[in-house]
C-alpha cells in the first residue's frame, strides 16, 4: 500500500518520471505533461509538491530526479503496472490497449498481497494448465 501522504496522482507522476528516466534519461516538464495529458503549469505544481515531500529533486529550469524514496514508490507502482498488464493480456485475454488502461487504474489501489497472488496464480496456470489457458484465450479471441 502507498504511504498515506502520497496520493494516487502523485504516484502517477513518480511513475511517469521513472519511465521517462528509464527510457530517455532526461526528464522534462513538457514530456511529463504530454504523457499525463495535462498542462505544463500543472506539472510544475505537482513537481513542487513532490519535492516538498522529498520524493524528487527539482529546481525550475533544472533537472528532475527521483530521490531514493521517490524511486521506491515509482518502481513499486511500475512493477504493479507491468504485472497487471501482463496478467490481463496473458491470462484473461484482454486486448493490450485495454489491459494497459486498466492496469493504470488498478496499480494504485491493488494491495501487495493481491499482486503477489496474481503473480503466483499466473505462474501456476502457465505451468500446469497451459492447455486450458490456450483454449480459454482462443475462445476469447473468437468472440
């Protein structure tokens, strides 16, 4: 579960910063705004709040960096996102674009125990019930 003082929206910002850093190395306000579909002033306000909470290092017109605590939250959120997307696509047969959207919502609310059980269930199904899973997914594709 996320710390009480970090909101769902702040998690989204941290995850976006993490992904941008991972993929591009450079994090700019305009890139965050584009990805999150918000205006740059909204990004600046959010960055100031995240900096006040010690989750990022940010100075106007300067670099944006995750602190260790910010990185932990971002990595945890991102790993949930990846797991949920994969579960929705590979186990439930949800189209990738829908799975991606749903994972964005679920990742902020799902408990760690639920994520772990989903991971274990997916592994069990893939290892022990591959024939049943293939048939289930085949039926979903034909619908």
